[in-house]
C-alpha cells in the first residue's frame, strides 16, 4: 500500500497525470486484497494490481477511459466461480471499483498528507465522494486525522460531519467503507462516499531469538510487519541469524522497554529461553499501549506468572488481555508450524476481529 501512495506522490510532483483504481466494496470470494489499488499512467504503464485476469483488463480500460474523458469511473463487476475459472481468476464474487483521475495540479495534495501521517505513526482516513469529476480545488475529498484534525471538504459541513462519525470504526477495523450520505448533507439523494483508513506500519517486537522466535520473525515480515528481534545474547540477536528482521537488538529484557517506541500499532511477543525472562517481558509489556501482547507457554505457566506479576502490582485487566498460550489452534508442533499459528493470530488482531476462541488452544512450550 505504501508503495502505491509513494508512487502517486512521486508522479504528481513530476507533473504526471494518472488514473487510480481502488477496490471500494466487495462481497463473496474475491481474488484480491480489500485494499487493492492500481495506477494507470497516461504513458500507459501500470503500478499495482486490482486482481488480475479479465477483471484487471476491465479496470485498465476504465483507467484509459478516465484519462481520455476526464471523467471518473465507478464500475461493478460480478463473476461466478465458473466464470472466474474460465477467465484466469481464482474466485467468484462482486466488486465495485472506483477509478479516479489524479491531476498533477490538484489544489489539495491529500496523498502527501496520508504518507506524512503514516510516517509520523499516526492514523488517518481519506474520504472520497464517488462522483464523476473533481475540480481544481479538490472539493469532494476530506482528509481526517486520528487526532481530530481535518483537511479539505466533501462539499458541505454536514457531509463532513457525517463522515467524521465513521472515523473510529474504519480506523479500528482498518477496512474501507462505502456509505450513503444522509440527504441532510445536501449533496443529493444518491451521494456516496468511500472512507479509506491508513494506519502506521505495524511493528512486531519479538523477545527471544531461538527457533520459534526466528520463525515468527520471518513469517511476520512476509505479511507486512516491521520486525524487531530482541535478545540479551549476541549470538541469538544478529542479522546473520535473522536476516528477515528489520532490526536486531542485544539488550536486557527489562531495561530495553525504556528505549522502545511502543505505540498502539505495536505487537509484543515473549518467546524467550525461560519463564523468568518471559515474566519480565510480559510485566514490561502491560505497562505500554501495545495493541497485542502474547506469550509462548502453557496455561499452567500463565497462571503462575500472572499471579506473581499481580502480586507486584501488575494491572490485572491488562494481564487478562494478554494472549497466552499464544497462537491459533491448528495443532502446531514444529517451530515453523507454531509461527504460522502465532502470525495468524497477529493478523486476526490487526484486522479487528475479537479475542474469542470456541476451541481449545494447543499450548507451546512449558
């Protein structure tokens, strides 16, 4: 996603004109990410993908039409599983794709603001009125920061207020939303707006550079996490052992928390070599605003450590929210399989699903 945003800003700064296709709504089984975007440049090159096959060909045509006419395109595409297989796709379903013309001289550079917010590790959303054309002022777009700041307008203050009400929902779920504006917005009875959230890159702190910690690092990096591995032993925290990690820190488990920039898009895993080290990590982690905290081990280990932490004044509510034993119950056994179960849980929490399990989890470790 950030690559697409960076490319939009880069091309605008170079004075290039382009069409941007975004998946704004879907139902059924679809062959692309819910955040799918594709740039169709005026020179003909393409950046990103909207799903491949015949669908992408249709989107490419919509992009060329938008550039030729100056009119934004909103298309609905429905495909059965049989049609999907015949056309080179993997699934069936329905999608709505909005293809907008981005002019280099647009009055408001909304995508630069999105990038700046992400780089400052602050959430934001971009609301786009699904209409055929934007004027040079950029009216029809609204940028909303998680801190309450706004920039631009959909056209009326009432419309802007209606969108602001949806901001907490889209930021928490990290999923876009298409909603019809109430007639009081004075933008017409059929006015629709696409609200797309943009959150900072999630950071995963893995405490413990052993076999399981290393496998978690590699897999988490592949699904979009920035990964920081921490161990107090240099032989277990180095780029040679963990080439997929963005950073390896040799530090004491207790002292390091004072130097880590942990925020609400941070995830912490205790996968150290022993109970005493995991205890230190969990006790330090619950004092932070981390979005997710998890620990390898058994239910018995959890009960023992939680009791000791609580006796020292640890926040019982934060302890209750810690995932332990860690991971989705898939019967994992090897370090690689355990990593799959753990990263699946990270993804679930990132996408806003609740901490509820109907089946007993398999324990990992002691």
